[in-house]
C-alpha cells in the first residue's frame, strides 16, 4: 500500500515524520552530537549557557487560516532567538517539541521545519534545531527551547539600568500589533472564525504589518553588539513597549523617561503594541549606540511612576498578558 500524496502524521507514524524533518534540517547542525540521538551534545567553551523557552498554541497564539507551516516555524524560532539576544548571548541551538492532531498533513510538518531552518539561517547563522520531541494532541502546540552562548562576556539582565543611562530601542514597535488588528478586523467570517488572507489584495503597508506579526525579524545580532558596547540592561519587547519598559524599570529600581517623538509617527501604537520582539536597552551616557539602536529616552532616579512619556506618567493599557487577554485573542 502506498502513501497518499500528502499523508497525515497519523497515517505514517513517528519514524517517517522524523526522517522528513531531518531531511529538511540536515546540514545546519554545529553540535558535537545533533538530531537523531537520545540527546544533543553542545560544546560550551566558557562553561555557561543561556536557556529560554516559549510555546505557541493554536487558538490563543496563532490560527492556521492565517499562518502556514513556514510562518509558524519562522515565528517559533524568532521569538526564542530574541530572548537569547536580549541577554547579550549568541544563539546556537533550538530544541522543538511538537504536539499535533493525527490528521495533520505531512506537508505542514515539512513546511514547519523549513520555517525553523530559514529563521535560523536568516536571523542567527550558526544556530540550528538540534533535537526535540513529537507527540499527539487535539491542539497543535509548538514548544521551542533555545540555547545561547556568552562567548566570555557577561549576561545583560533587566536589572542593571542606572540613572543617566540612555534608553535605546532596536527594531520595530507597534507594527506587529497593526498586523494582528488587520487580521481580526478583516479576515474573520461572520461567526468569528479566521479565514484565509488574500495576500495579492493587500497594500504594501498591510503586507508589512502582516509580515511583522506572522514572520517577525528581531535584530538578533544586535544583542551581542549591545553587550559589547556596554549595555547595562536589556530585554526583548514581546508584550508591548510600555509594559516591558515598566518591567525593566521595576527590575532596575529606576524610572524610564521616554520621548514620544522618538517613537515614530504613532507613539501610542508603539507603546501599546506587542510581539515586535525589538530590543529595549539601557547604555551608559558616554557609550556609542551600536548601529541599529536609536535613543528613545533616559533613565532617571526612581520616582512615583516607573514610566514617563514626555514627562508625564504613562498608564496606558498597552501590553499583552496571556491570562488577562486570552479571551480577546481567542475570540
């Protein structure tokens, strides 16, 4: 009996799925022992690793009507690579756990692997998928663990910003949220279900917004450069600039004073959006900002509010909280 042209994962089983995945990922591994064994073996020159994990779940995090396999593979890699970069580290490996319904098509799995590899090649050359896990589930879930190396430097944490430091941003702020608003506003049926996006009918601005949401391009290489330039604090802006700026301020025990004019043509969108995966950092006032970072404010002594915009406390509702907002994102 021959396989159907596009069999389901339930029809072909784990061994065939893994062969198909490894065929896409082969050739990119730099591990001492890579995919295919019980565990990977990585060389750790200075004895320290940076590790993070993130999970994408169908429903609250993505819709298959809007995101293809390559989109999801890319995004699953990008969001984890950004967290490694935010520590001032160099990403070297991803480990992917994939839970799929039995009727998931093999082409989707291949596309997912293609997206993972493409994101690593484009955003963090030298990083590769070195292993993971497969299981069955009613809900498609992609969980990625990323590993990074410090290469002899020190990790850049959220807690090191000091009064007088320059607040700087690398990457977009607000564009991914614009893409999400576009999807919810125009590409749902009358009963609220996601429907396919006709890309050929979008304006260039709409295409850019959707790409920012579905295939984010965080400035991964700038994490290491920021650390080398003396960054005192840094974090990945995943949940919105306002919310994440407050987090950095709280961790450092300072106030961040931002300039609205430095946030672009729509400061509210920049402050209240999410999922751009920009890098927010603080630098000593005498430091030269790495190319790609732009000054957006200054660190001040702690006051009555962790975040000021043009001198006034900013209490906007911006930011993404999965427990507070899951019903909005799932609706």
